[in-house]
C-alpha cells in the first residue's frame, strides 16, 4: 500500500483553480491571502504540498512555515521567523533584514539586544519589517507564496502579523496561504474573530476544504491501495471515514478486519482529554446512542446516569457543542465525526457499556415516543435484556414492513429467530410460533432480492414444522415459490407434489386457498420447464378454485402465468396480465403486482411493441422503487430488461449499476449492460466480458448475454477466430444446462457467422481452397443449427417472435457473406434488405448495422447509387446513436466505395484518411494490436496500414515515420 503523499492529488480541482487565479494575480502585482479551513485529516497538508509544487513549476517561490502547539502562549512570530530564516539568503530579503534592526532581533535575538524602548514602540517596525521582507522575496511573474500551516495553534503575535499583512497588501508579488483546523476553532478560540475580520477584506479569500465525495474517496482508496477495494470493504471505509482522507488511509492500512487502528483511536481521544470530566462523561453516554442521538433521549438517559442528573447534563451538553465535539444534524445531536463516537464506545468497559444501554432502554420504555422499536431492540440486546430484545425486534419488523423496508424487516426477524431459544415464552411474547416468524423472514428476504436466503428460511420452517398435514402442505408450497425464484424447478415440483398429495387427495380437505396456491405454483413450474400445455391445465384449475373459494392472490398469480402462455396473441396476453395486475393491487399482493409489470413489459417486447414495452417497464420500475421491491426477483429482471430495451431502441448511453443490488443479481444487470457497451465501443468491453466469463455459472442468462456480447466485441476488434470459439463455448455451456435448441442459439449462430464472414473477407486473398472449404463447412453447420432451432426450439406461445425471425434473417445473410468471401456466389442484396425490414420493428442498432451490409451488397451487385444512399443512412444513424464501431466501419466503407461524406475534407497527403488515423496512434506509442482495438480493425489490418505508411514515407521504422510526418505537417491534420 502507498501512503497518500506518494500519489497524485485526488479531487480538489476547485481549490487548485482558485489558487492558480490567486497565484496569477500575485504574479501581476495583485497580492492576496487565501485561508483554508478543514477538519483534521481532511487533506490540508497534502493540498499545501501540491500547491507548493505548482508554485515552483510556475516559476514562483514557495515557502512552507508552521505553527506549533506549544501551549497557551507559544513562541512569538514562529512561522514568520521560520519563513524569513529560509528566505534570508535571497538578495532582496537579506538587504531588507540588514536595513531593519527589528528583523535582525527577530532572526537572531541572542546577538541583537533590545533598545530599551517599550514593546509598542518597537513592534510597528517589526511588523513593517516582516511585511517588507516578504514583499522583497517576490518579483513580477515570480511571486512568493508563503504557506502558513496550522493557524489554529498560532501565537498572538503571529495572528497580529497576519492581520497586519492582510490590511497592508497593495501591489506586492505575494500570496499568503494559511490553513487551520475548523474542528479546533470553536466559538471561544482566538483565531475565530481573526478569520471573521479577515474575511471582510477585499484581498482575502476563505475556503473550507470538504471531505471526499464517494466517487473521490473511491479514487483515493484505489490510488493508495494500488487496486480498487472490494465493494463491501469500500462501503465500510466510506461509512466510517465519512470521506476524511487521513481516516480513510488508516482504515485501508488496517485492512478489512474492521478494528479501529490505535493511531486513530489515540488521536481521537486526545481531542477529549482537555474537556471537563462531566463533558467527557456526557459524550461517552452519547456514543452509546450512536453517530446521532435525539437530545431529549440523551438527556433522559443522562437522568438515569450517576453524575449527570439534574442540570449537570445540560451544562455538559452545551460545553460539548461549543467545543465542537457534538453538533446538530437534522434536528439531532451528532458527533463531529463518526469515528469519534466509535472510539468512545470501544473505550467503554463491557459492564459500563451494558449499563449505559440499559439507561437508554429505561428511557425508551418510560416514553416510547423518544425512539423507535428498532432502537429499543438494540439497547435491550446490548443491555442483555433478551426478552425485551425479542419483543422489540418483532415490533421493529412490523414497523419495517409497514414502511416497505424489506431489508430492515428481514434483519429484525432474523434477530427474533436468533433469540428464540433463549426466551422460554417467546411464542407468547410475539403472538405466533417460530414457523410463522421464519416464513415472514423468508418473504422479506424474497422482496429484498435474496432468493437463496428466502429458500433457506422456508426450508428451515418446513423442517421444524410438527403440525397437521394441511399446514405442512401450505409451508411446502411457500417453499416451492422461493425455489422457483432460484430456478430450481425440479425441487419446486417435488415440494408442490407433496403438498398436492394432501390438498388434492380424494379424501382431502377439498377446494381451498391453499389448493389454489399449490396449483398456481405447480403451473409456474411447468411454465418454467416450457411445458406450456401441462402448465395451462394446472393454471386454469387454479383460477377456478381461487374464484370459488375467494382466494384473490392465487387467482392473480395464475392469471399472470396464463398470460405468458398466450404470448402469441399479445392482446389476449395483455388483457390477462392487466386483470391480474388490477386484482393484485386491490388485495395488496406486491409480489404478484411487480411480476405482472414485468410480464406485461415482456409481452409487448416479445410482440415487437417496443414503445409499449418501454412505457410499461418505466411504470413498473417506478412502482418497484415506490414499494421497495426493486431488488426482488422481478424487480431485478425489470432492470435487466431496461438495459436491453434501451440498447434495442438505440439509447446507448452508459448507465450506472443500481446501488445495493446483491452480487449475483448485479452480475445479471451488468451482463445486460454489455449490449450497449459493445455498440458504443467501450475500450474496456473485452476486459469486462472476459471477467463475466468467470460467472457464467451464476445464471444461464449471464452466459448467454455476456458470452454473445463478447462474440460481438471480438468481431468488431477483428479477432474473428476467437469470436467463433467463444460462440461455441456458449453453445456447449447452455446446451448442457438448458437444451440443444435453446432459442438464444439463433442469435449466437448469427454472431458466429458474422465473425466467420469477417475472417473470410479479411484473408480471402491468402486462403487456399481447403481453408475456404472448411470456412464454408462451418458456416453451413451454423446456419443449419439456426434453422433447426427456429423450427424445433420451443418459443413461448409456439411461434418465433419478431426478434427471433430477424436474427434468423441475419444468419441467412451472414452465411451468404461467408459463401461470397470463400469464392462462391455473390450475396444477394435482398437478403440484407430482408434483414433490415425484419429488424424494423424498432431494433435501431441492428437496422443500422444490417443497412451497412445491405449497402455493401448493393455496391457489389453494381447498384452504386443505392449503395451510397444506404451507406450514408447507416452512418448517420450510427452517429446519432453514438455507435462508434459501426460509425467507423461505415466511414471506412464510404472511403473504400468512394461515397462522398458530408463535410469530408480533401487532403494533399499521400496517406489515406485511415492511414492518417493509424499514424496518429503510432505517434502516441500504441502497438498494432492497440491500434486495431482503438479503430475496431484487426491487428493484421493495422499492421498492413503501418507497413503502407512506412513505405509511403520512405522510412524504415515507426519513430522515423513519426518524425518525418511531423516535419511534413501530417500529424494533427
């Protein structure tokens, strides 16, 4: 790990810009004072070192002087004595010192006796001498910048010099930068009135150095750690440091163990050591309340704490606020820094800690309005009152449920479960049994997007259950629902069948809500297995039973599933989903409601109604955020679909990964974001898709999308053989876990054919007959697979949708490219015209890509005018979308086909425009492979361009080529 002094300055762009302006003013004879405040550790010294270096680079003279903490009096004029001592060897300063005896006395008091006059009589010449000496050290264009650090420790004489300087500045080439700790300058600190006084002067600027933002802290911790911190570790550093640079650096150095470094603890405790004992007692009490605590709750707890009764606590609180240990945030008392509260809390002995928590608990029990059930549960648990902790955790879970906060609800319910064995009358205290608590926790976990935890909790509930067969059946159905979220269809089917053996037996309980739910879930299992007609039987019966026994949640669930089967009839499917959606909202079934929004969006998407899909998806995502179900299974799915829809409709703008999404689900969203990343031509897309290869096992969707996007990215980079290999790996992986004819195989086959075609065209002149025959054989096999998948695959509803049909058209057209490039018949332009039309339902990006291929086919067929027209349209659309690789390909084709581009320039250079682009990258030191990746061409093609450049410039090497091109004015043309 590197220390912060070893890395470039992070952030602080505004402060640096303000300094540069002040420096330029001082260089021109407009002197000034810049005061920089900020909490200890925020980075003032690091900034001063950077500004001093900038001063030297700009031709100025930088001197850094310091104030020291030497008690109430200190050494008079200490930083100015230090500065003049560093400057006195300079001609101007030496002369000024020689001319002013007062300065000689200051710099060498042992050799310069006083005059015997009173201090006031000698003081003005001394102050004037200091100002004159500093002024003489600067000159036009090369000002002196005097940095005075730690003004909060400044002695009275130093403050007087600073006041004198600021008031007397006229036309000197001088800039004074002073720093101080804001957290040490309380209302009674002597620096405070001076800062206020100086702030009114025209030549004085005052700035507060803020803590790092999360993005800045991420950059800072990455720099000192030489690599990004894992997300969980970074989140902990962010929370504990609150953006303070020094605190963050120490926490990173301490590692992920979580203990507070002793260096930090000592620094934090030192701040409190000078406070009166009652103030220290109060802030220790406050630390048990957390980073923030209500004033009335703190005082109520203080009333139960020996030594802080009566008015003592109020006076101590006032002192703590005046000393800036505590402040006010959002109407609560808050520690100046979270780590101060942490250090105080950790310093308490175990017995002290428990008794202090009990003081808070007593205050909350006497007056519940002072806090929440969650606070009551926390203090009860830490105070070792387990029965109260269990009751309060149950109440806190109920409050979290009402507030639509599933993560907090889950945490409180898990606390209840952990305390259950320790509280003999737990069931009586919460009014239910352990199984119901576990199922409630499973439901919260599911809504929070933690499907594996939901299934685990439901399994524990099922295993612990010793009740009637009917209740056992109900729990098994609940477990099956969570297993479905994990895509564990076989286990879900087994649990449903066990439940139906009880609920649907000839001598069973008869129609019931439990039976309707079991049938609905069993239908979803078959739907997940692509057994649509089997699923229909279960689902239609579930609707009928639910209607008869008035079980609306089971009915809405079954209707939502039936709509998926009817996807070939989008109007019927939409009607079914809307009915289910309305019923779900009526009965408050959030899980089914969010599922309906997701299903309705996908219904429109599969039907090629992209505008409707975007509208529905937007409303569904908004509803998921409103109801805190954005991290549920269907909330995550909608976020994936959102990324796909944006790309499909031509919105290629980068999007951030939503915060707080569990790792596995975040991977699925990241995979979907790669569609647009490839289309944009992001420089790191190959690295990202390679990294996703390691998590193909997470979900088949990740393997399909991340794998397919990597095939496409490799093709754009000219790595055609590698692209074909990745496509084969995707097919092998998904064929093993899904089926041979999974529908995504049409897309993968089309992409693999495009890679084959690109490779065949690139090496057509070099390939011999056997190589061409092998390329065509592989292309024939890929096309046959695509056709077979379209015929034998099992699309939802039974018919291949618009997207599948479009990709099949592209597979046919790409196959024709391979044939043409391997010596066969020239591709028929109609194939690409058909592909453009097939993607015309709204797939903007693929329309533009197919249009460029159509243009090339038209040109090859002799219709040059039509080819030019389609080329320009493809280029214009690519540029509108920001699809850089496609735009680059269209421009390259336009040059090759001699299509006049709007605004194209003429060049007198012997180099082509592409060669000039390559030469510019050669001048930047890029290798052939890097040039290929940057320009979306193969390494081989880049090498050919470099060879052509060397030949045209009559040089033997790259460095010589750059030198010659520079002399001729070819670079930067």
